[in-house]
């Protein structure tokens, strides 16, 4: 009798040992995600200070883009991606730089950061696409405008246009790249815009933001991935556009029942809006009557958390996880912020946490870490890498996300641009004659 009991127990243990791994594998698939702001290549803040001298602003940005040679940066970013091997990558500031020979010529693509990065990855990754739709949302752009955005680059432009100067502009967007092995597992793809926009120059220069998304079958379970870049510019005593855009994103996602991952640069730190006497070297939103310190309605990060999204981590309140602080030329920490960062507890010069991966609807975080915080720097942000386990393996496909179209440029905006270009041209003509 005793022998029979022992034998039954032994057989049961052997059966359990064989079944457990297969059961776990079948019911709890895992996948990995990376968030990476790849940097448009120039300090927009300095350029904005040069406006209304738009030619000076354009030249400043063009010179910095050349110095921050993306052909080299893409190799470093690709090496990082090859090391971590994420299944899905959310890219922000996926930038295309265009130039025009003259007012009548078509735009010529001079730099395409997304294409360069994918090329550096040796074809192992592709942009998610399905039924003619690609997971690339163009976001906002500053078009090449003759006389207004003229830049000088003889070495490059002589080869392209046969002249020393050209009108140049850029378009930044959000993109979802996936392992090539997942390309045939993509169910649907979409791109949309936020209704809240920011005008730098009224009627002439407006910043639009949006997001791109894709549904991908992971081990036969549909998972929705979204990547976005919320607005960084904010006005005193107003709800930041980042918070307004997060509110719309949450609303757009409210009917998604399947496992959901949201990746991006949210331009929001858990400490925002900050008391006026608090350390704020990154110039994040400060407290006001409309936005009291720590008010959730004015903080995109808190809005996401309040809506039930889990922050994959690592702990965003820990200074060692801050992701923003490199200088514009990527030679190291911003000199004006390094001391503040070290005082906060970040030895690498990062002063704010802006980049996150959020999850919801039956996804558990297995592990997460900050990447790209040590030199050499391929971009001005550190990134986030996380591994997830799908708990909700019985999820059904959710309906597509709502579509929002960008506000088209109006007739009067074109008239304004033309008049401003004509005014600058006439001023230059007079100065030349003088």
C-alpha cells in the first residue's frame, strides 16, 4: 500500500513536470518593446528664439543636423536595437528633411531618419503595414518656403540642385517598427491626429501631433500597440497641450478591450506642474491658478495612470530613471543642467522623465530598464525597454481606433506665407542695394 502511494506520487510529479512548461508557454506568451525618441537633430528651442528671422533659424537648424550626422547615429541606434532585440519599437521624431531648389520645384528628400535606421538594421525590422496603410504618422512639419527657410550648404546642394542654397524644412512623425518575422502577424494599422495643436507663429506655423497604431498577433493573441509624441511647448496658466492630447488618446482607447501597449515621449514628468520654487532645469510646466502643483488634469503622465494604464517602469519617481538631458550636439550632458541632475541623484545629466511604456488589459510587466543613458549618445533622450507577459490570452480583436484628420492649411495661411516671404525678399533686396 505504501509503495503504491509513492509510485502514484512519483508518476504524478513526472506528468506535472512535463505539462507545466507547455502549459505556461501556451497560456502566457511574452514579447518585448522599446521606446526611442531618435531626435530630429537640432535644438528647436534656440531656433524659435531666432524667429521672426526665419532664414537664421533655418540655417541654425540645418547646421546642427549636419553636425549630428544621422548616418553615424543610426549605426549606434541599430547596435542598441540588435543588442536588446525588441519585438516592437515605438519611434518618435522619425524625421524627414526636405529641400526645394526654387519656388516652383518639388520637394526633394535629403534625409530620412526612419529609412536610414531600418537600413542600418540590415532588414531585420520593417514598419508595420497592412492593406496599404503604414504605421507612420507624419505629425507636424515646417515646409520648405523660398526666401523664408533658405539655407546654405554648397557641398550637399551642388550635387543635388547645382547651386549653393535651397529652401529646406522638415517633417517629424511617429512610427512603429516590428521584427520582420512579425510582419505577417499584423492585423490592422492606423494613423490619427490630436485636435489640440500649438501655434508658434499665428496662422503661419502650427505644430500638429498625433499617433500611429498597429494590432499584431503575438502567439495568436491580438495586441494593440500605439506610439505617440505629445507636445513639449506649454503656456503659463493654461492646461498644457500634452495633457489635452493625453486626454484625447485615453478617450480614443476607451473601447479597446484587447491587450494594449502605449509607447512614447509624453513630455510629462510625474512631478509636473511643479511648484515655482522647485528645481526645474528642464523648464517643465510650473504651477499656476489653472494648474496647481501636482494637478492631474495638467499632467499627461498622471492622466494615463488615472485611466488605468500601468507604467511599465522602471520607477519613474527614481532620479536614476530620468530620460531627458543631453545637449543638442550630443557630446554629453547639457552643461547648465548637469549640476542640477547630479543634485537630484542622476549622475549622467538627465533631469526629467519624459519617456514611458504603458500597458493595460491583461498584460503583466516582466522586466524593464532605461537604455541609452551612457555615452556615446545617438539621440538626446534615453529610452525604455520592457518585457511583458500576456495574461489575457482569450482577448478578441477590438474595433479600429477613431480617425482624426489634421487641420489643413487654409487659403489665408498660404497668403500670409506668401506676403511674409515677399516682405523678407524686399528687405534683402534693399540691404543688398545699400
